[in-house]
C-alpha cells in the first residue's frame, strides 16, 4: 500500500505531475469539435456494441497471487463497453512472443474467455504473467490508483493503431488549465495539463474533513496561495515570490476516474488510511459544483458535464493488509454487481453506499476510485 504522492502537499503541482502521465503533444481541438466527435463516436459504439457485452452475466476472476487489485481494475475496464469497443479493434500481434508480452491483447483474450466460457469465473493468469514482465508484480498488494495509471499507459503504448490510441485518450483524459500569477508583479502563466484521474483530497489544509464528494471537488478546484516554502521562482522578479495558483476545468471525458486520496503519509512516512464517511452521488453535475471562474469551456462542452456513477473500486482492511473489490453497474442490464475476485453477486444501490466509509470501522470497505460515465447527450 502507499502512494508516491508523498506527504500531504498543499500545492497541487505534484499531484498534477503524477497524474499527468501522458505525453500527448497533439493540440486539443476546439471544444465544439471535440464534443461533436465524442457524440458521433458514442453513436457508433452503441450501434456496433449495443448487445450485452458480457452475455453470460457478470463473470468473476480468480485471485492469482493477491491479484484482487488487478482483478477489480480489469472488471472496471472490461465492463466498460466504450473501452471494449476500442480494445476489440486492436491489431493482433503477429508472433507468439509478442502476443504473450502485449497487455491489451492479453486483456482481449481474457474478455473473450469471460464471454465465451460457461464457467462462473476465469483465471487471469496469462495477463498477470504478462504484466509481471512490466514490473507489475504478483504477490504484492498494489495501490489501485497507481495500478490504474500503469495499466492504462501499458494499454495505450501497446495499442499500435494511432486512431485507437487517440480514442482511448479521449475516452479517459481530463483537460485542465493551470494558472500561476506572481503576487509581486504582473507575471501570469497558463498551462494546459492532461490528467487520467482527479486526485481529490479528503481533508482541507487544516486537516478538517471534507464532508461530501462535491466538497472535495470544490476544494480541488479552489484557488490557492503558494506562500512560504511553496513559493515559486518568478522570472520577472528574479527571485522566489508568493504565487496564486488556480485551475480551470477545460474538458471532461466520457469515462471520468476520481481518486479519493484515502491513503496519506503522516509523520515518519507512516501511511494511514482515512476511513471516514464520504457520500458520493449517483448523478453528478459539474455545472452545479464549479463556478464560472473555475471553468474554461464553452456551453456545448459544459452541457455534457452530466455524469452517472458507473463503478466504485473499494478497499477494505488496513494499509499493509488490505483487499480490493469493485462495484460496477452493468451498462447493458442497468444492474449493480459486486465483483469480489471469483465471487460475483448482484447488489443494490444501498450496498454500494456501504462504501461511503465509517471512522470507527477502519477495516470495512471504503470507496477509493469512483468511475463516472457521461450521460448520453440527448
Ligand atoms: Zn513576479
């Protein structure tokens, strides 16, 4: 367990750098074009992959070498028909050795095994072995937020067709604009950043608990004064000066991944888990959360910021000895399932709400990653 994000940082810069794992240099199209492109893409996907993706119902994955974290993330990927629509069009590597080393191809094989077989659960062993070649070890308790970034980058890098890489990026990538303004002179810099997750703090700067997901989002996008040891070097002033840092939301993707930073480093790098109650809604409207100043998007883009909860990756247990499972709403059946390795069962929204957390029950399941899906534009 444990994240690289280190100590509770007041500055967002580090977090941005961490999440910003993509080197995509392509200029973002105008927001309008992008929204229309996404809409057309959605329609195409629905027409091609409108049938139930997992037609035998939800299929479990056996735990191979403490793979509960990997299993949970695989279920979140493979239950997402927008993702599998891209995966199915990948180029199959020609040689056996290349096939064994190709992460997206091994995911495709696993998906097919899950769909075609009659068994209740399948073994993800070939994929787990393939990943071990990329330093994703077995018998290690992974951090789901980090493993998600690792998996996503491996999939993107190994999916050869440029148009699929672009579709994958647009399916998951959040775009923000960072503003930095020197408080001693007029220097102002703007920079566009891409992120795969929104890493939301669960405490404010005074270590007070943020009460709802909406509060966490508002806190994440608030302007922040960088003073004292957080000061930045101003080229115009020629020294370190206080800065005002703010972040504006530019674009939200079809599949939005929110990372609740429940694991944090305390004194002497002891990792502890924040298990407190944090409710999150099934329907999320970013226009109701952010102010005009916190957005850098046109009306078309903003109109698409209506989300519905798709999945929750939950962690239970302690930081050193924990377990992951995933609650996922089947997009084709509109039913919630709990995927706990090989055990899969249908659950209710009330069961999903049990992952809100409880301060006095540190060992119970708490939501760690929240995956929201854009509601289809009408
Ligand atoms: Zn300055």
